[in-house]
C-alpha cells in the first residue's frame, strides 16, 4: 500500500456517515471506495444534462443561439431567480447551470430538452444516473440519483472527448466554476499552477464534488459523494483534505 492509498483510507474511514470516493491519475494511480453506492445526485445531475445537450447539439448545431423564456424561476443556487430577465440563450443557460449551478437555468433547460428525453438518454449512456425531478421540486416523489463511478465517467467524458465548439465551452464553464470550496479548497497550498475543473452538489446532509486537476501533462480525476450525520464542517474538511493529499502526493 503506497502513502497516498493509506492517507485516503484514513480519510474515508473517519466519515461519520457515508462516503464514496474515486481517484485516478495519469501516473497510473487508481483508488475506489464504495464507488457504486447510490446517492441523491443534487447538482451533479447537471453534468448529465450538459452531456445530453452536447449530444443534442450535434443533431441541432444552431440550438446554442436559441433564446428560451425564463418562466420556471426557483430559489437556491444561481441568480436568475432574483433577476428581471425574461429570455436567455441555450448557451448562456448551460453556462449558468455549470459555472454557478443555477437552478432556474437548469429547469429551463430541462423544459427545453424534455425531462423524459434526458432520462431515457441517461439510461442508455449512464445507467446509474437518474433524472426524475426538476431542481427544488419538493412535490416530486422520486429524487435524482447518481453514483461515484458515473459522476467520475461524466467528468472524464467532458474532459477527454475530442474537442469541438460545445466541449470547449463546457470545459471553460467547469474551469470557471464558482464553487471551489470542496476538493479544490487547499490546492493553492500545493501549487499555484494547477488548473481546476469541477462541479459540486449539495443537499441537506449531502456534499459532493467531482473534479479534474491538471498540471502540465499530469491529469488527476477525483470524485467524492458524501452523506454526513453530525457536522457538515467536519465533512467538508474531510473532502478538502482528500483534494489536498491527492495533489500533494501526485505532484511530488
């Protein structure tokens, strides 16, 4: 067992709830802990919507410029629920959905693409991801679901497919993700030159993050899904330390 594996074992073993973790580095290092356990997806499901949109864009290349009405405003993450904006392009809605996890933007896109269409596509391409409700739909009987292996694969697919106009946009939105207080929180302590691409998710008692870290030719993917029983701050510290120890060991 190498030093990094031991450090990760210690971090996951101290969880006061439930945690799933996957790490993979271009150096060949791989680590998985309870990676197939299913969790409420929270905002990680937005990666699935983004990937569906990429597929749709190939068939309808002008869709990004199409303006949609903003008429399903909700609270929570994002800004559209607070602004007097009546229409936005699909391009801008996707950017808001990923970079600031805007729930109103997400619901507008779900309306446009069709919840059932997205769900059917996910079942074919990412069968352990499930879209069953809109963001902040408290009346829905079923939640959106995902596991670490699927969130991990979604990030890899966005980062490693041949680049096109859509993928360049998607990577740029992830690169400018505004929520970097989980896995990337201590990365600047390790190196100032690491590029960060990530997407977070959270619900009451749940915190998730999926990230890609790049430094030169080094690429590291980390996915953590977690449920905590007692202290959110303790759980966040654990996630932050996972990101820190992974980068510290892989950049030695």
